[in-house]
């Protein structure tokens, strides 16, 4: 993994975490369905990070979470 790839994954990790926190704030404020879209975007970002890291537990967690949020949105 080269430096640019590591930097992109690091940015993705932090942006995705911030988006998930924003989704939590929207959930606490009962702002639906925007909270679902925010969570889904953050989870997809973390899914990308977990695939880059080859971390099977995070892939499973975020894959299942993405499925749950997509199902909830539909």
C-alpha cells in the first residue's frame, strides 16, 4: 500500500466516522429519513476502509449494517 492509498483510506475513515456521528445526531433529533441516508453513507465508507484493511470482522459488520439500512430505506 503506497502513501497516497494510505492517505485516502485515512481520509475515508475520518469522513465516514463524522458522517455516522451526524447520522446519530439526526436520529437523536428524530429527523427521518435523512438519518438513515447519513448512516448508510458512513457505513459504506467504513466498508471501503475495512476491505482495504482486509479486516473480515469489520467487513461483516458493515456489510450487514449496510443491508439493514438499505432494507429500512426501501
